[in-house]
């Protein structure tokens, strides 16, 4: 059986093998530095501290001492054991050993005492002539200012490291603020009181700057995120502590520290080792790129990232979409597969905290991009609205409207950007205003540059005394408030629907029809697919009414008209086939009687064109790129269409009669016995002229609906018309029609109103612009040019430098919001992101995911490499 304890010969053999391995290892580092191994017993060096110098006499060694390998200032030399060493206390001196020179009493010293630099010159071939590389006459030979910016000479690097870092303890000079460098920066004091030296931090006396010696000598200049701040030097003494903390954690410094560590050890720094580090860094960068793209893909589709991932098992059936997507990609991606299957690899960047950090960095970068665009546009407007989420908390949506001008590409564009959801503690105007001011300050947006406000008609938002718009105008008087046009149109429809009892009954019947069919899957199937069930062709279904949805009434009326005959057929079929459902039969009979009424069809023919014209306006107003001038034109067209309809009652009657003939419904009004009050002998007869039912319907139903709609269109948009009148001087058609006296007065009033934005030269510019338009365009073509078109003409014809104040006024006008539709659309995303299954999502995560989803078109411009750099730093 083998021996458990080695014999003496075996031990000596093992020791000899270990020494041979050490010698073989040292050959590589010696060949790298261009030095030969020192085997002469005369040169045995005792390692000394950098703060003291000891001269060693090798005559004190005997032959029985054991030999060991130690590292002295990055040079491998043979050192004898210190059992019988006597320390020479003679004064230190520099000893230079020439080639082929023998020294009987070799004093090899390393270190620095006072001003004497003591180096090992016995191996001059190791680093070359060090005195030629380092100027020993300088007080601080390793001061960065004495060397070139880029050092590629490895011998020079070794010489600098040999002398030690430049850490003077002088009386440092002060700057203009009375601040200066301190020796306290050379050390890091932990919370427990432990003092840790910063070996990399140096101070240049000549430059009066602190710098990083490690990055100066070993930083990778080809790194994509390479920064030369700590190489050139830092003299920001006010924030030096923060700069030091950031630099110590940077990837550039960490990589340089690794290279320095390897450089000072017995490992060769060659191309293969550098490639290894480069490949390792590239591997993790590629991994983070895949993870970032996965997160952006999931957030753009409103998909939840996490599930029940507590088991830490691969392909856990309860894990979230993020891990499932990563595992799916790993089946086709060797990089992901190798990392996921490596059980020894603990860091994989798949934890929930890493997900949150990536989402936060992505959203922060996106907000920074948006805010930079807003700042470059000078002026902006705020669009604010709130709603309750699934947990009954008030979520405020903030959207910024601004005009982006690109002079190089000669483009002008109106943009509305979402900045996030914010939790509202109290539902009052003070809370809204404070939340708005805090958010703008957080994103470094100057509220004094706000030129417009867009809210709904709630008193807390639009109140003229204590509303949010009044509180903002107290700060910025030129922050014009515009009531959301889409909300106004919806309110107009609601008021017109309540104008008469017959119209109210009409919409109640429309809702009853929807409720009747939607409450039963069988009835809904009969109406949705019809008789031809085999083809499974789904037809247009009826819609429900919703007073808060802008398009609900038009969709409900339009679908009812398109499926009118099918609804009657299904109602008749239900009455014939449902023998055991008396309630269903009774309800179907009531609805059929109402639908077969000529009065119901006539109201349908009245409301369908009214809602159709307002639907077009509502759709147009929801566009982000629409200005107030275009909105006013669309509203004017809708008003003219409804006024024309008021004169075409007979045409509406004929249309209703044709529909009745098509649907086999008799066109006749139900004649009801007229009711009269009891007359006394001295009373005169009442008015009995309205005996014809069609005329009665015209007076009691048609005119109230039309007149209420027209009146509301004029009254509810007075505020918007007043804003358009303030900017009428910028409308080309109005501009050319103004007399010179009126033009000068309007220009003066406009300059006074926007005195902080418009100069006194505005009057001259507007007169010159009028002459330019008359000489360039015909009067007929000027009628089609809006304020937005005028801005496009100015920038395309390179006239912005000629009419700068006019262009500023156009920019302000285009910045004023038309609707709060963008905020309303964000609420749809809120319901998709924070739903029943994700109701515990944090506020920051909700806001971050929302902005990545809503502004997904801008996500394409995110610099992924910068995101990875931010994550690592």
C-alpha cells in the first residue's frame, strides 16, 4: 500500500520541483521586462518599506539558509532568509553598477529617504538606465507633468511605479474660491474609523491638479466610454470628494486597476491576456444588450415582466414573461445559453432588482432626451388630467406640448410628450398646482417658459378664481388656458340629447337594445352572425352609450342604423321561438314596437348627420399636430353644416320616409287626443294650430335639438375664439386685409401682451411680412394658408432671421394646446399596465413602464451602450 508520510528523499524531490516551477514561471515576466534572472549569491535583497532604507551586507549569510522567492517592487530577485542578517546603518547612497563590474560588497538599496532616491542599479539590463527615464533632480520625480500624456514605454511605467506615487505633503495653493487640495484625500476613512489609503490618487505640483496614476498608466484609450478627466487632472476642489467616489466605481478605473495588478505580479501582459479581458467585457455587454432589448419589447406591448419567480428554477411554469423570453432566446443564442446553464456563474443579471434598475435607467434616459427637446424649443404648454387606477388612487398624467424646430432640415413640428404618472394625495387645485410645479422643477423645466394650459372643464382645473389655471397664471400671466375642445364637443352632445323628452327616450331605447342583446350570448350570437352561421362572418355589432366616451353616441347610432332590419328580424324571431321565456318575449315586443315607430326613425335621421359632423371634428381635434387655428376652422365647418341642416327639415322627412319603406314600416305619427284645460265662461280659446304631427315634431323636437347644438357650439368655444383673435395678426388672410393703422395697433397690443418674448421690432417685421406675402402669393391662395403653414413657409424660405419675432409668435401659438386627448390616451395605458393582476406595482415602476410604452417611438433613439455604462457605474 502507498506510504501516507513521504520520505526525506521524496520531500526534497517535491521541494526541488516547486522551485523549478517558480523559476519557469519567472522566465515569462523576465522576458517581458527584458531582464535576466539573478542567480549570483552576492545579490540577495531584503524587502524594505517605502518609508525607510536598509543597506544589507551579503557577507553575513551562511550556506545553510533556505532560499525563497519574493517580489520586491515588481522585480523577482533571490532573497535569503533573514536569520543571520546584520543591518548596515551607514548613510544611504546611490550605487550604480556598470556592465561586467564585480562588487565584493554590494549594497543594493531601494526606497526614498529625504531627497536621496535609492534604486537597484545592479541589474541595469532589467529596466534599462533608470536615470535616463526619470529625472532624479526633481523634487517629485514621478509628477505627471514631467512625462508625456501617453506612456507606451513599459520600462518607463515600471520606473514610475518603482519610485512610487507622487503624494506631496506641501502647503497646497488655494484657488479663487479659497479652496485647495488636502492630504486627507489620500486616505479613505470608513464608518468604523478604518483608514484606507488611496494608492491611485496623486497630486501634480506643477499642474495643481489631482490625477489617477493607475488610469494614466493603464487606462484603455480604445474603450468606447473612455474619459480623460482623471488623466488630465481634476482641480474642482469644491466637489473633489464626489468626483473621487464616482471615479473609484467607474469601469474604466476598475479595468485599469486590474491591468496594474497584473502588471505588478508575475503574469505577462500580452495580447492574449488583453484579448481575454476584452472578450469577457464584451460578453457581459452583449448580455446586457439582449436583456435591455427584451425589456423594451415587453414594455412596448404592455406585458408584465415578472411572475412568481421565487423557486429560482429554469423553466419555472409560474415565472414571468421576462424570464420566459430570456429562456426562449437562449435556445437560439449560444451566449445566453452558456450563461444560463453555468451553475457556477452566480451573476446573471436576471433578478428583479436588475430589472427595476434597467427600467429606471431606460426611462430616465428617455425623459432626459424629451426634456432636452423641450428646453431647446424654448416654450412649452402643460396638459394635465387625472383618473383613478385599479386601487382607487388618483393618478395625474402630465403631458408637455412644445414646438420642435429643426433649422438644418427646415422642419417645424408640434409634439406632445408624456412625462409620467404621479400620485395625487388631495383632490384640490392646490395639490394639482403644487404637483405640477414640483414635477417641472424635478425635470429642470422652467415654469416661466410655460405659454399654455390644457385641462378639462372641472371647476378644480378651469376655475377662474381658485382653479389650477388661475394659480398657474398668477405665476406666468401669459400661460393661456384653453378648455379641452374634445370635452366641449362631448358636453355639447350631452346638452343637445337632454333638450327634449323625446330625444332622451330615444337614447334610452338605444341603450335598452344594447342591454337586451348583450345580456344573452345566444341573442348576441343571432345578431352578430345572422342566419348564415356556417360562414362565421361577424357583422357590425351594436354599441353601447357612454356619456364620458367622445365617440360612443355616434358609434351607437351608426351601428343601429346599419343593423336596423336585422334587429327587427331577431326581435320577431325571439317572440316566435321563446315559448318559455315570458320576460324575454315581453321585452322583445316592447323594443320592436319602439323601433317600428316613424318618430323613432325620424329622430335617428336627425341625430345621425349631427353626430357625424361632430365626429369628424372630434377626430380631427385629437390630432397632436393640430393648432388652434385649424381647430377653429374645423368647428366653423361643423357649425355651417348644422345651420344648413336646420333649413333642410323636409329633406330629413323624405330620408326617414325612404328608410321606413325599405324596412317595411308605415311612416305615420301616432295621433294622440289633445288635452285641454277646463275653460271658464270668460276665458278665450287656446292655440289649436299645431294639429299636424309633423309640424308638431318640427317645433318640439327638431328645432330644440338643432338650436341647442348651435348655441353650445358658439358659447363653449368663446375662449378659444378669443385666443385666436389675439393671434389674428399672424393669420395671413387677416393680415393682408388689415389696414396699416389697424395693423400697427394690433402689433403694438401683441408686443405688450408678450413683452418678455417679443421685441419692439415686431411691428416692422409684420409690415414687411405683409408686403412679402402680397408679392409672393395671390389673395385666393392666402385664404388657405394657416398660421402653422406660415411658420413652415418662413423656415423653408430661410426667413427666420428676417422675421425672428414673427416666428416666435407663431411658435407660441402652435404651442398652445387644443385638447387634452394625449392625457386621456395615457389613461388607457394606465389600465393596461396597472390592472387587477398587477395592482401592487410601485409608483416609480408604473411611471417608468408607462413612459417606455407611450413614448415607444422615441425609445428607438436610446443609446444602449450608454445605458450599459450607466448601469455599471
